[in-house]
C-alpha cells in the first residue's frame, strides 16, 4: 500500500515489538515525520493503533508472547498536532478497556 506522505506506515504489521526485562511487552508505532492534523495522518494513526489492539487481543499474539501487560508507544520526535494528540488520548481510553497502555512515547533509537 502506498504511504501517500503520511508519517505513519499504514500496514497491518508491527513496526517494533519486544519483550521487556520485566516480562511485559512493548509495541511501538513509529512516526517518520510530524503528526499533523491532515486526514491522511490521522486516519493512518488510528488504523495502525486499532490494528495493534486487534492483534494484541488475538490468540496468536497471546500464544507467542503470553498474557503479559502490553504498552503501545507512539514514538515521535517530531511535532504533534493538537488533533493527533487528542486522537492518541481517545485511543488510549479504548486501549485501557483491553488493559493495554497506549501513549505518546520517547523516540526509539
């Protein structure tokens, strides 16, 4: 699928996923540019986060990683628009219903 200039890769695949030393799981949504308020950026961010949440709830994910606590970081060292920040906040509330922490995090090196 073509990216269309969005800083979020709209694919279904995890950008980064790993197991922490404490046994929890970190999943990272990487942004390659500013999270602006364009419909494309907001759509791709929402789609990516919802894909992560769906995958985290799947039997395949649980069988691979176990029933450990999961945190989704939106990793962005660029500007974040008010609209994108609000979307992340809204998605975090939905994620919490799955017992998943979702928030804007520090950039991943």
